[in-house]
């Protein structure tokens, strides 16, 4: 019996041994599967604080260095501090002259309340028109700067405040809702690609809606904000969010709901925008939509205003010089590198999610998946959208280029980006984490030293070169207006010159260099007819309809030869008036009159009956518009 018990006992012992081994293996698996101990909270907080502090310090130092450089360069170029006030003011060109003139008006106002009232009920700028300059031109930065200037009485403080308020003005730009519209599209795509960020995205949508309605109230019930595509898109998406049902993923109902959601996202914003435009009267920015149609080749036009806008340098496609400068500074190559790595990694992560492959909820440095971070997905989408528009309209480079700098700087300083690249390359010789950390510190250092060596001598050379802004003809014209013209006189001429006259003299004008108001654009087109092939009587009727007393003809526009082909003002007027054939099949309207700006200088009838020359120099010819017509033979 004892011998028979032996094997069974031994078998039990073996089973116990195996079971103990399996338990130990299970314990080991649990140990290996257990999460690694986290770093101490104090160390993590200190590390985050150090990154934020160093990053903010570097940003502030870089910004201040740029401000001091621009200040020194401006002083060297214009000798600004050594000039008289009139000579300083003529350095402001176009719409910048108008902004500065309103800033001056605020400083001269007896009180802040009176200054606000005069700006919001301004009838001393454009003849026969009372405008709300605060709403029309978003003058909040000028208002803030003028208040601080009056409160402190110090100009080195006003300079710093103006630098900060310029950034604030970007937030209050009249076309800012279009930029926010691009951000909303980026957030929508982020919501589609990363479902776990849905709640955060809709919190941002709420901020958009609140900001739009607050801006609507503060900008004197500006209807452009209510009919903006941003409000239609965000409102539609929030409505779709409310209609969503909590159904189990993968079911037939869930798939049907996804199709319905996709349909609503594509159609509901457009429908909502059309409904808003039906019930809200609006005229703002209608010309911009027509401009975009012509810009993208969706329509053709002979309209002077649209063709004139298309010829503006800021609305052209970027020149090769722009990309050459970005390449020479090493910015564009590293931006493209960072963008490609982030885009490929993002595509890889999105593909994994679509195919249902298992993924870690928390992405670590060792994973090498920089595209898995939601903020990276958002910034990649946003920079691609802005870059696409900047490739069409050069003026948007001022919005896109800072984004390029930010993304490139983030990429080259990010160990996650280098780790992602090294994971793809499958480098075996050096530990990838160590190499990624080294690259994230070495590459920015090398870039900074090379940029310093390349561009610092150029900056010093620019600042040491003595330049001079010399425009005696404009100074003489402004001096004559202030000394000889009646205070109640109204001047007519090109919008750019009218902006300078408003700033330097304060006299009333017929038009302004502003492009966000249909009435002002129509005025500009009508006043520009002084450079067309129209009769003296036609020009006289146009000018007297705006109660103009003086007409200024600029020789530079009348004899313009150096601009891009087909973009001279007189060429655009001839096309709009049908005086030239621009394509086959056009109807030619023959003009029996010469170009007005040439004919009026000869001083013969009927021109002398309507206009009397009262001042001229090499660049400008000033004519008094006769109130009583004297018909001379």
C-alpha cells in the first residue's frame, strides 16, 4: 500500500510545484504589467514650470529684441525724432495714415468721452457721410493706447503699449472672424479624428459664440459678425451635438447616425448662413466674396474695384523672394521637415484608429508617436489651411509666418519628434531616446548660432547705414493746404493721398483708403475717374455730387508706367469704361475725350470753365472746382 501511494504523492507534489511555478509566473507577469512608479509630483511640477518659464522668457526676449531693432531701423531710415511733425506724418501711407489721424484726434479731445463721441459720430472726415470710425476701423487699440498715453504722459511707455496693443488688434481685426473660421474647421477635423477630444472642442465652440455676440454688442451691433461663416458653422455643430444619441458603437444605428451627422455637417452650416442673411440686413464684406470668386477663377469681371484689388501687392500670390528669404534663414526647410514628420505620424495614428487597432491611451516618449497628440493634429491642420491661403494671398503671410516659426521651433526642440523619426529609421547603434534628447538640444543650438553668424552682421550694417526720407513735394502740398485752403474745404483725389491729407491737415476729404465698406469703395471708383477718358462735365458732376471744393491730380498716377502690366489705374478704368478691348468679343465704346488728368493741365475750354488751377509743383496739381461756371471761348 505504501508503494502504491508513492507515485500519487509524487504526482501531487509535482502538481503543487507546477502550480507554484505558475503562480510565481503570474506574479511576475503582474509585476511586469504593473505600471512603473511615477516621478514625484514636485519634480514633475518643477520640470513643467521650468519649461514654461524658459519658453516665455525666450519669447519675451526675442520679441523685445525685434521691437528695438524695428525702432532703431525706423529712426535710421526716416530720421523720425529729428523731423518736424508734418514731415513725420507724411511717412504714414495709405490706411496707416487714417489710423494715426484718429489716434491724434483722441489725444486732442478735451475728454475721453468726447473723443469717443466724435469718433462714433464722425462727420468731419468724409463729405456727406457720418461714419462710426470705431466700428468701421476697429479702433480699440488706438483708444486703449491713447488712454494710457494721457494717463502716464510718457511716450518709451506708449511705445511698449502700442507693441502689445498691436497683438490685441489682431484679435479685434475686422476680418478676424474669417481666421477664426479656419480654426473652427481645424477643430472640427480634430473632433472627427480624435473622438476623445469632443468635449474640449465644444467648449471652444461656446467661447466662439460668446465672443461673437459680445463683439456684436461692443462693435455697435455689427451685422457682419452675425452673418459670418464662423457663427453658422459653430451654431450648426453645436446643434448637431445636441441631436446626437448615445448608441453603441459598431451597431447599424450608430453607422446610420454617422452618415446623418456627416450630411448635417456638410449642409446645415450653409443652410443656417443663408437663413441668417435672409433676416439680417447686411452689406459688409460683400465685395470680398466677389473678390474671392474672381481670385480663384470662378468668375470674370471688368469691375474697376475688383480688378484694382486684384492688382494690390498684398493680395497677389507670394513672390519667389518671400520663399528665398524663408529658405536663407533656415526656417522653411526645418518647417517642412517638422510638418512632414508630424503629418505622416498623424496619418499613421488616424489609420490605426480607423482600422480599430489597439492603441495606448497615454503616449510616452518611447512610443515615438508625435502624431498621436491632439494638439499636434490641430496645429498641423491649421497650419496647412493657413499656408494654403498664404500661397494665394501674400498679405496672409503675416498670419502664416508666425505659425511657421512656432511649429518649426517646437519641432526641432521636441524629443518626441526626433524619437518618431528615429523609430522609423530603426537606428540600432545608439539608444534612440538618448539620441533624440541630444538632437532636441543640439539642432536648435546649431540653428541659432548659424543664424546669429549669418544675419547679425547684416542687422548691424542696416542700423549703421544713414538713410533719408525725402519728399518735399508732399510737404509743400500739405503746407499750402494748411495755409491757403479754407477750413471748410473738401478735397478730392486718390484714396491714398486723401488719407495723408486727413492726417496731416485735418481737412475733410471725399474718400478714404478703406476696403471694408461698399459705399467708400464706390466713392473711390468714382473719384478715380479723373484719370479716365471722360469729359470735363462728367468729372465736374461726380466731384460736385460729393461737395468737393478742390481736386488734386497726381502726376505719378496720370503718367504711371512702372507697375505690373494691366494694373495701372488708367488701364483698369479704360477696361471698366469699355474704352479698350481686353479680350476677343468685347464691345469697344469709343471715347471722343482725352484723358482728363492730361487735358485739364492744358487750361483750355471747357476745362477752364469747370476747374481753376490754384497750386502746382512737380508732383501735384491742385484745381479749385468752380461753383459758378464761366463759359470762355
